[in-house]
């Protein structure tokens, strides 16, 4: 370390011991974040990444099992669950945005060894989340059915629309617990505990599968509720995850803690700091979800079978993105903590290592999807038309997968630095310009149908990757104050 860097972190030796101790407890890897040993840096990335990867893979596999179980009711059920996906994500977008601000700030405070401020981020984030989730639920109780019918258009059957409405109505009641869990795991992730989200979601997903079995077809004495039963099972699982995360924060063993006996104080300034990062992320999420709604309407206009094939491919696509999202989680935490120590140079080293590791894994996943996509698609449907269309678009996805995944690492690194405003612009360009323009041209002028839709989707991902890489290369993210 140079003398200038030493001046920037005069308590480095003390902090290093504290960080090593914290890492030993939270990650089971006693490594100082400022280590110069390349193998230890890789170990630290893996320690942060593997719980997120395991969580994402498990969640994706459960989502696939969920879709397979629902598909037993018919292709209309696949389309019904698909129609609910985007409205549900629109409701979640506000909390995804808040989580970006909470994770970035907690990571900074953890790097600066300031647990008091980190705990304040937790309490203020939960307050905002609780108030906002209740308001959104009240709004959706009134507007759910009109929204579903608007998305469905004229090409989707009434059976599919009614099943989607039944599914969404149940989801609304479980939304407050889901949003609070989302915030709690975001704060824990910023403190370096990526395993909390893995364990809570594992419990939630296993609970979901069990009650799917019980309630979709009516087993073990439960009524056969079809699509609505799948939704109830999901909400029960979300409740399990909430209880798990609340317990972690209340037991006093984490870097961030929730003390119900402490006098609560509204901290407007801290909320403002969270929102300073979160609002651009909120705009990004809203733009992305509105774009996805328009995109969904484009796909539904192709008819039930193409839309069912699209939902199968989207479901499988989640698996291809798990590696990028997992390495992105590590990048967010490490960049935030490095900048908290005023070590932008170290943050760049970790991003480079994280990206290189991500490339290797995503290429392997891409090969599996390219050669075995049709085999996986057969799990969802026995319809040869749906299988054929799904397999074709999965090949398109596989070719672009390494670069599509790379964007997760770059955008996550930018968010970890608090540069959420630029990531919002990236999303705006991709979702509201690249994707719709390409979709319109390829469907209407070149008559490419579902293949054209997926070429447009991949074009959006690649443009986001390029723009986020250029921003990262500029180094401006390292100078942002949060």
C-alpha cells in the first residue's frame, strides 16, 4: 500500500482485524477485505456469491417446478401466472429501489465500522417499506382486475384472464410481508450476510412446493384450488421467509440489529439519504416494469400458444441469469465496503475478479441451454408446438448469455457505489427504446413472431451491458457521495 493510501485509512490495521473477525462469523472465511493475496480475494468473492447463487438457483428451480405443477391444469394456467408476473413486479419495484439505497448505505457504514448508522438505515427502511406496502395493497385491491384485463387484450381467453385475477388477488394480501422481507435481506446483504437471504428463501420455496402439491390438485386432505391454490402456497412461503429474517435481526447476533425496546425516532435525513440512491433506482424499476408490461402486451398479441412458449422460455431464462445476479450481489457488497474504506482501487480489483469468474460460469450455462433447451422445455408441456418455439428462443438466449450476465456485475457495482441514477438511464434506453422498437420492426415488418420478440429482448440486454461497461470504465462511480 502506498503512503497516500495509508493516509486514507489510518486505522486500517485495526479495521482489518475487525473485518476479519466479522467475516469469520458471517462468512466462515477469515479474510480481510484489503488482503493482497489473490486466492483469498477469490475466496471472499465466493463466500459472498455462493449463498446468492444457491438462492437464485433454488428459487429458479422452484419457480420451474411451480410452473410445471401449474401447467398440469392446462396451457391457460401458464399464461394466467405469466399475466400476473409484471403487475406483481411493478408493486415490488418500489422496494427493490429502497433495497438498493439500503444495501449501498449499510455497506458503506460497514466499511467505515459505523454500526449505529447501519442500524439506523435498517429501522428507517422498514418504516418506509411498511407504510408504502400498505398503500400499494389498498390500491391494487381496487385495480387488480382492470389491470389484468388491460394486459390480456383481446387475444387471451376469458378462462386465462379469470385465473390470473384469482391468482393476483391472493398475492396482494401477502405483499406487505414480502416487501418487509425484501428490505431486511437487502440490509443484511449490505453488511456482508448474503446467507440470510439464501436460508430464508430456501425455507420459503420448500414451503411453497409442499403447499402447491397440497392445494393445486387437492392432496393430503386439502381442497383442489387450481391456480388460486398455487398463489396461496406462494404467500404461505413468503410468511415463512419473513419470520426467519425477523428472527435474525431480533436475536442481536448480526452486524445490523432490530431492537424493539429501543425508542424509535424518525430520521428524515437518513430517509433522504436512502431515497437519494433509491429514487433513481425506483425510476429504473418503474421504467423497466412499464416496459415489460408493454412487452407482455406485444407477446400476448401473438396468441395463447406463443405466449405460453414465451413464459416457458422466460422461466428457464431465470436459471441462465442466476450466475450473473449472484456475482452481482458480491460486487454490490464489496464495492460499497471498499468505498467505505476509501479504497476505490481495491473495488476495481474485486469487480474485475468477479466479472471474470462470472464469464466462466455463464458460458457453461449457455452451452447447457443451447444443446438441452428442448429437453427442459418438455418438462413444462407435451405440446410439440410450444416445445419447438421454446427451444428456438432458448438458443437465442444462450448465445447472448455471457454478455447478458455481465451486465448484472457492472450495474450491481455501480449501485453498490450509489450510482443508481446512471443505471436508471441505462434501463430507460433499453426498455423504452431498444426493446419496443426492435419488437415492432421484427414482428410487423419481418414477420418473425416470437423469435423476433426474443431477438429484441437480447438486444436490450446487450445494450445495457455496453452502456454499464462504459460507465464503469469512466470511473465516475468512485466519486459519488452517499
